[in-house]
């Protein structure tokens, strides 16, 4: 892809975005945010989930013993 093609593509995308109403852009942005995984999973993978499940399991065992 040459530089000229890339500039053409960027200008087309900018024009398409400017033609959209502000509310439509806002709703799309909120949808993208909702679909994103939590930051801890994104940054560290499944480790935070595993730790939270382990701690939750242990806290339930402690509550049963009392």
C-alpha cells in the first residue's frame, strides 16, 4: 500500500465519521466499551479471575466452619 493510498483511506474514514450524527457516534462508542473485557483480564489474562475464584471458594469454606 503506497502512502497516497493510505492518505486516501484516512480521508475517506474521516469524512464518513464526520457525516455520522453525534448521537450515533456516542452510542457506538458506548457499545465498544461494553464489549471490552475488564482491564485486569486484558492486562494480566486469566490470573485475576483464577485468584478471585480461589479466594471466593476459600471464603465460603470459612463461613461453613463457623
